[in-house]
C-alpha cells in the first residue's frame, strides 16, 4: 500500500476510535487511540541497529504529548490534526474516491476537536486580544503562544529497576487501593492496558527481529517482558523503546540509570568495554535518527548520582560515543562540580576541541543553588535539575516547565517608543503608553516599558495555565503518568493533579538589545543630552538613512559584554525586572513555578526580521543578540570581559540561560591550558554553563561557498547544535557575525 494512503487510513481509523470513546474516561479514550497508532507509527529495525525502536511517521492525525520531533511536522500537541497535509492529500485524490470524502469529514471534525484548537477556543477575550496570532515566524509581534508540553523527563531508573512486571504489580497494587477508597479506578485500568500495549509492541519487534536474523534483539525483547533488566543490553532496550512509545524526547541522567549495568557487565566479563561502546554508539545513532532538533538531551555527571564511580565510567564512554557518532544528537550535557572525577572534564574538552560542540557544560556549584532558589525547592531536590530543549531546566521526573510562550523584548521597547503602533507593520500593538513627549525623564520611559512587557507576560502566563487545564480535561498521558513521581500514588494523570511540580517557562528574546537600547537612550538623551528622544525616534524610523551621526552615537554608547559598569548595570536592572516579573506570575495563575528562560533557537534571527531599528544602533531586520550574549560585534574587550558581564546577571531568578561562544581551533588546540583557565575562572565567578563551538577561522565562510565539503562542520545555534550547511542563510549569517575568539 502507498505509504501516504496507509498513513491516511490510520488517521481515519484513529478518528473513528476517538469518536467511539469521545465520552469515555480520558485514559480509556487515549489508550484505545494509541492502539490504533502503535505499532503503525514505528519504524523498522535497520541492518546496523543493535536495538529495536524507531520513530517512523506519526501521520496527519494522532496523539503525541509534544508537538514536534516525531518525523512529521506536527502543528499542535496531544490530539492533533495537520490540516495542511490533509488538504494536499485531498487535492491529490480523485473526487469520486471514498477516502476523499472521509478525509474532508475527518478534517472538519478535528478542526474543533484537536487540542490546540480547544486551547485557542478557551481563550478569554483578554488573552485573545493580547495574543491574536500564533505565527511568530511569519509576522511582527511582541508575544506569541506556543502549543506543546515540553521538558518531559521520565523516571528511567524506576523503569529499569522494576521492569515491566514490577510496573504492572505497582499499577495493580494502587488500583486495589483506589477501589477501596473510591478513587479513579479507570485510570489504573488504562495504565494496565498501556503496559499490555507496550508488550504487544515488544512482540511486534521481536517477530521482526527474528525474521531478519537479529536474534539477540528478539531474545532481549522477550526477556524484558517477563523480568526486570539484568544486563546493559536489556536496560538500554527497555528504556529506549519506552522513550519511543511514550513520546518523551529527552533521555535523562543516563549514567545514573545505566551506569550500574555498564560496570556490572564489564566487571563480570559478560561484555568488553569495546562491546559496551558499540552498544552506546548504536543507541546514539538511533537518537540522532529520531531528529528531534531541539531535544535529544542525555545528561551525565553532576551532584546527586548514586554509585558515582559506576556513573563516571558510563559517562566517559558516553563522551567517547559522542566523539565517534558525528551527528547533531544526542545533545550530551555534562554537569560538573568541584571534586568530581576530573577525567570527565578532560575528555569533554577533548571532544569539544575536535569540533563536536558536545558535551555542553553545566556548573553544578552554581546551578544547584540557583535552581533551589528559583524553583523554591530543597537542595536535595535541586540536585536533580536537568536541562532540556534550548537551555531550560526542570526537575528530573518531578516537574514540567513547558516553554509555552515567547516574547520579543526589543519589539516591546519599539512599540513603547511609538505609543502602541508598530512602525514595521503599521498595526496597533500592545497598549498605548504615551507619546515620546510624555517621557520627560528616563524613569517614565522605563515605567512605560515595564507596563508594556507586563501586559504580555500576564497574557502568556494565563495562556500557559489554560493550556495545562485543557490537556488535563482531554488526556491522561498514560506512559508519562507511569514514570512521573507521585502520579500513581495520587491516582491522577500527569496534568490532572498527578505531577509533583507543575511549572511553566517563558522564552525571552532580545534581552541584550533591549538593555543596550535603554542604556543608549538614558546615556545619550537624558544624561549627556547629545540627542533628543524625538530625533532618536526619527533616526530609528528612517533605519538610520540620513542619520549616520546619530547611529554612530548609539553604536558608541556603552554595551553589555565589555565589563562596562554603565551597560552592565542597566543589563542587570533589566534582567531582574524581566525575571522577577515572570516569576511573580506563579501565585496569580496557580502554578508551582513560572520562570523566564534566556535562550536561543534561531528565534533571535526570526524576531529580528520583524523588528525595526533599535537604539543600540542595530539596523531594522538584523538579528537580535543570541540569548544573553553581547550583540554581534559590540564586544570590544575580549572574551574575559564578556564573561565578566555575564556573571553579573543573577541565575537565581530564572530557569536557564544560554552562553554560546566561538573559539578558533588554533586557540583551543594550541592554548588549551589558557582555555581551561578561562573557563574555570568563569565558572568560579558564577558562570552557569557554556556551549562552545570550535571552528577553524574561515571555515564558516568557505562552508557557505562549498557546502558539500563542509557537512562535518557543527555549530551551536543557540541551545542546540546543527550542521552549519543545513541552516537557513539568515541563521548562517547570524552565526558568522558572532565574535570568534
């Protein structure tokens, strides 16, 4: 059967099943829909695979917690329907084809029934007014909602410790308690059915493996159904396949849940180190082939690991696997602290110096305390923080922190200077805060900016809570509920009161440009009176054409990233305002946490296209600065000054920030001791993390001319890596514009 027709048929069957169970318990409806999807959406075992489990194609209609990273451009989350894809297929079919009519009916049904549509339809007037568009990649705006559930980290340690039989026993035990106490028995019934479906998937793959002569895989799949894993091979197979079926896109503290298996199998002579590494490289390739782009995190190192010597041995092997598997995933992330095995950092720097961009480095001596403060949890809980996506933090299998909104802070300032009118699109936007003539001093201007930002932050926070509420009414997230702390004990689905800590995050962009623009305005207009605010606004509207002198003044104003007290004080004040404003929303909306993240995933470039000229001297359409890095070319005093500026911004009031830096291969290779001293000093002074690209000088320019010769060239875009030659031109140019040290 044609693959597309097969996928469409599955979508139609999924639709009919959903309708049949529409009024049933959300968990019962969910598991019956999943039975239609699985194993249909799974990919075949490849000849080089040592383990079963691949994403194939989730199709135009289906169910998935997160809305991307599953082999199909899913526009939505939970219950989704890709209308654009269906429209293409309807056009392709013969008008007399019965399937065409069925697809039209399915599209009409899902137009109001998909979870994204339900969320949007639930918007009260205030949110709908503030957030009129979802398309932040295609038009100007300040704040935009995202529709997804993100930051999922399963308790894989529990999974491999109990195994499927132990998980089933636990579900049945809590079901008995629920039956006695009058709680939700149907949830436990659905969870047991989910475990049965997982076994069916194991059998599906076991038959496939045997048919192609992969008897080790077949035998492993049979074993993990009847007993908990006893070997590294079994533990990897169980945890990997569960990740695929659950829809979770990040892999947690792998050295914790696989370290003991790794050490036992090698020490007992069951496998050699070379055979263990072969398993890891196969797993790494499976993760890479999943192509989740912003996800695929594997965490190693850090505080709070049990049996640390075993975990360290696995972590060293994980870095070696990253060196050998030259792909953009997994996003290997090394947490480190004083007193940890120094070999891990040595091997990490070796990998980074070879151009791998991994592992990313996270400083536990700073981050654990910061997470404890920001999330308001104990030190014992904070040691379980894990980064995900483009740099956000959550607590491993205890919390969610979905980044479900984005805000362009530089655009917010632009709208304030134009009293609620966007000079780029000509549209009214945000709230009117008064014309420039009302800003008789800087404090009045800054107060107006605060009001504008607050308007959007409140709307985006309300949207986050509403999104969770809609999901809680429509889905139990069965496979996630099984492996998140407290859910089984409470007898509640993940987002229906089961999760221990339900939080959210707001992605902030243009932080540095907004702060530098405020510095320039205060410095030039109010302090030194070198230019009037009206003249400055004229220059911005003209994109500096005919105002070259004014632009020169703005470019010459103090800039963040130069260890300049004037610029850094403004950046600090701006940072604290933004982060505290966002953090304070949690009480109002009733989440455990709601925190800012200062990240980048190329949105700085996208937002820049729709942002006019800014008072820091940036021209209209140019990219915004990457996360909390200096704007391109504004760092004049070297990398030490950049790092000195960065550590002045508190890490205790947000849920993650990104520091990207480009080093030349010559410097990193020939002066490694200098690099070490630089990094260690930065971390000692309070640096939270570092994401490093090492490239030869001129490689990026050459790659743009002859891309076929440079597929090996990896770069940090923001919180994720990519092959440079596969990036859009505007993103390539933005990366090229960053200072190379």
